[in-house]
């Protein structure tokens, strides 16, 4: 999926055909997810990383608690450090529970969050999201595009579920033009729903 240029890696979608092992569901899903994200980026949306950054912040604090317990126990061995060890252990368990709930209820199957800045007559910022699923041992890939208006919080969405064979040929090469057309069609459906509202 990527081509090496010097010491940098560059995503090759649009330069060279993306080829994946069509029997590896995770690789197929990642290739389709990356292609869908690329289409929205080409439309001028700015990807936001707030949800991912929050997850990383929770993990960082949990790791810092582990490091604190390790360092404190190194300088003051066990009997003297039992309260700090207990605090760090309980804190770590609590943060991992928060992380699990956050992943289940906030991140879900989202692969992209982007922002469309307000332009022209419409002064409301719009937030776009992509959600996808490809179940294990299945061939049906579902892609959902969501639009959420900034002030009202109203959400509009459109979904497509197709066999991965609709976008990959027998050799595992992604037909970028066909997939791009599908994503743009979903985008148009969501935009039309938002205008009709």
C-alpha cells in the first residue's frame, strides 16, 4: 500500500494501484477505510483527532501511574510503598475501565472525524464522520457517512453495504474510481438529507 521514497513513506492511492491480500479481512478493511478517508480529505475536510487524542491521554496517564509505582517501589521497597502501589493499581484499573467504556460507546466503529468549516451563507460548522464494519469471515463491507451540524447537533447519515468484490478484483487490486464514486454518492445522499431538513 505504500511506496518508499528515500526515508519517507507515501500513501500510494492514486499513484499506483492498491493491492491487498483479498483473503485477509483486516487488510481489506484497512485498505477500504484508508481509501474512504482519502476521498473525504480530497473534498477539503480537515481531519480532527480529538477522540483519538483523548484515548491516548487516558493510556498515557495509566502508563504514568505504572511508572510511578515502579519508581517509588524501587526507592522505597514494598512494605513502605504499599499505599502508593495500591493507589497506582486501583488507578490503573479505573483508567482501563474508563478506556474500555470510551472505546465501546464513543469510538465505536468510527474511522474518521472531520470538520467542514462554515462557508458562504451557512455559518454553521459541519462535522463529518466515517464508520465501517467488515465482520470476520464475511465479505460484506458496510460504510456509513455521518453529518452533524454544529449548533443544532442534528445528525444525518447514509450507509452502503456491498461485497468487497464490488471494489476489489480477483488479484486484490482496489478499483479506486469505483470506490470513490460510491463514497461520493453516499456524501451526496447525506448532503441532500441535510438540505431537505
